C-alpha cells in the first residue's frame, strides 16, 4: 500500500514536481515505464529542418567567399547573394529541403511583398549568428513572416497583415516571464490586484501570480466539465467585475485540451466592447494549430489582448525555445501608460531614460524587450538570430503548405492515440467540439461512478488522498500521468499527454488505468461486506 504520510507531503507540490517522484517509483518496478506525464511531442517536422540546414550550408559558403585566415572567413555583405542562392537551389534541386526554400522564396516575394534579396541576406546573416539581433525585438523580414503565420493559424484567415508587433522570445515560458515582469514594472498591474484565470489551467499560471513578486488575488473562471469544458455564461460574467484587472488563459486549454467555443468568444467580445473595455487579456495559444478553424482571443478582442505563441509542440521543437509575444499596434497597454499619474510617469521616465530620448513614447512591447535585459543591457537584447531563422523556416513550411498536409498528419497522430486510449479504457471517447486532442483529462471518480456506482465514487474520494490514483498507477503499473487536481481540474482526475509516446502505448495506458480502477473496486467490495460471525 502507498505510504500515506509521504503521499500527503507530495500533494503540496506542483504536479510537475510530483511527476518526478512518480517517474522514480515507476522506474523501480520491473515493468516498462510509460510516461505520459509531459507534453513533449515524439515527432519532429523534418522539411523545415532540412531547409534550415541547407540554408546553413549556403550561408557558410557565402562567408567563405573571402578567407581571412585558415578556418576564418568574412561576414557576407549580400552583394550578388540572391543570384548565387538561385544557383544553389538549381544545383541542389534534388536534395531535401530545397523545394521548401524555393516555394518560400516565391511566397515571400509574391504573397508578402518582401524583397527577396533583403530576405536572403537576413537569413544568411541570421543563421551564421554573426551580429546581435537588430532590431532587438525581432528581425524585420522574420517579423513579417511570423506575423503572416500567426494571422493564418490564430484567426483562420489570410487577412490583415502587420496588425501586431511581435517580440521573439525563448519559448512561451520566457514570454510569460517577460510579460508578468513588464506589467508590474510599468505599473499596469500592482500587488494585490485581482486577476481571473481560465481554469483548469497549466499549473505554473496558478502559481506565478501568488509569488511575492506579484501577490495577485486569483479568481477562477471555470470550464464546465459537463458541457465539454466550455466556459458557461455565468463564469464569463465574472469578468464583468471591474476589480478584475486581467484575464489569463490557455487556449486550447491545458489540461483539458479544448479550444474556446465560438459562443464563449462572442460573449467575451460583447463584454469587452460594452462593459469591460479596460480588461487585459493574456492568452497562451500554443495548442491552437491542433484545432481546425481555431480563433484566438487576439483576433476577437485584439486591442485588449497579449498573445503568446510557442512553436514547441506543433513542430516538435521544445528544445529550440522559440516563441513570440504579440501586441496589437493599437493596444490597451500603451493607452494605460499614457494615462498614468504624473508620479508614475516620472518613475517610468527614470527607468527608461538611458535608452530612449523620450521614454513616454516607448511602446509597451519595446519596454518588454528592455525589461527582459533589466533595461541596462537592452543593447544586447533579443532572441538569437539562428533561432529566429528556424522560426521563419517553420512558419514558411506552414504558409506554403496549401493543402495543410502537415497539419492533418499532426492532428491525426493525436486523434488516433486518443481513440486508442479510450477504447482500451472501455468507455466511449468524449465527442467534444474544438478538442485539440493533445491531452485528455480523465475524471477517475466520475469513471468510478459510471462504471460501478455513486457509492464507489464516494468511497474512493473519501478514503484516499487526491494523488492516490496517480501514485499507485506509477508504483504498481509503471504508468506516469499528471495529477489533474494540480491543474484545478477535478480531484483525482488524471491528465494524459497524447503527444509523447508511441501509438501502441496508449492502449496499454488505457488498460492500466482500467485495471487499477478494478482493483480499487475490489477493495471497496471487501470493505463493504458485513463482517462474518
């Protein structure tokens, strides 16, 4: 039996820390461990990687046109580079990645109206990494291309380009760190402010606001499990409270993996346009590409929204640490700064006066860049240029994929695993509109009630710690899942990542979860039998 005292200690930790203990226990068994606790995908997008490395070969050859010393070459200057790039593409036409480079060159010129000579110089210089990022917020051509990608994937249209300013960051986690810090430094949010969180939610977003750096008061806007994890009108109405300064959410959600329903988007749009024009919205949309027709709140209430996007999950690029912050060129944060009190304006003038002649005119997104390097190191701010080039290659691979072949394959991978898991579990898989299928949340007590009885559910929850199920699953079945309760999902629920294991593993996970529940039920029956005389 599990050590109840030790288990209770671990309940106080983040589910990500609990996971480490579960991995340790699962590793001590004689069984093969199945760790579906983390969302790192087990696939990589190959075509943009081929294109990136082909581009790297070309870039080094460009540098070696002028040799200073053995092994030391010059920085390319761009003269005649585009013609040589066309020759490179023609001479290597059968090599992997070349077709993407060809189609990308045509796309940026004809669809985005970017000068191809400027583009190839930026890519060559960027992939060599021989200059600091200039502009520090994001390279010029790169920003246009990533903006087009976000337009297509976050709003479902190829409409208005250049509506957002972008700041390239070291993944979504760095983006969130920079945003929280800058909102405080620029006196837009203050300690003690009330913020709303779309829950269940990625655990760090529950934990960060409570740190002594921020000390926010949290209000949960809960998704409704019974209606397929939608935000009900009653929950959205919580945002009407004028004391709520900001609404933070993950969309599609984590752990429930469901995108906001159009009804919810419309309700928030109406609320912001009528009663809450001052509401700040922060949306993390990393899983948006797994839902067809996905719409971000950044496309619904752009003036109010800070968009965070990471390339990590969709393209299998977690190790690259690449993402962006997007702010509409006309946004509520800049307007708030302009309306600060004279005292706050003076304090911010002093903070930024060493890097701006007129700090009052500095946009919020540029302040984020400066704050990311503690202002004084602003001259070396910015995401590394090779990372930005790779971000561009990923974006162009999607923008030039007119038939959405890659997207269909990625979605099919997680959907098949989702179906396999539930089939082995012995229950019908949820039919939830706008489901990304990247994760799934299994409510173990509800499963206990539907499979056996409400009395069994009551016994299960009343006589066991919240993490008892995931603990025993690791200790006895070598299956590692995340504790859903740590995400503010229902207690004793489990989050299964459908991204990081081979397809066949999900049937084994479903069987393991089902078997463990059966074993709990056997103990329940034994405990319910009257004592024999």
